[in-house]
C-alpha cells in the first residue's frame, strides 16, 4: 500500500470517527451508524493494503 493510500485510508477512518462522535453527541443514530461504516471501510482498505504489501514482499 502506497503512502498516499495509507493517508487516504487514515483520513477516511478519522472522518468516520468524527461522524460517529457528532452523531452520538446530537443523538443522530443515522450519522453515528454512517460514521461506523466509514471506519469499517477504512479498516478493510488498510487490511487489503497490508495483505498486498505482504504478498509483494513474499514475491520479492
């Protein structure tokens, strides 16, 4: 996973955390759920990148 992808994924995770926090503070369950979804997507992207890195290292 390239540095740009790492940054993008981390930004997506932070955006999700912010949405979840705002949703919790404002009692907006839809926004809170959306934030959790954003975080989940970011985690999946991070894991996919980690797997790709391991595969690339193994190949070399």
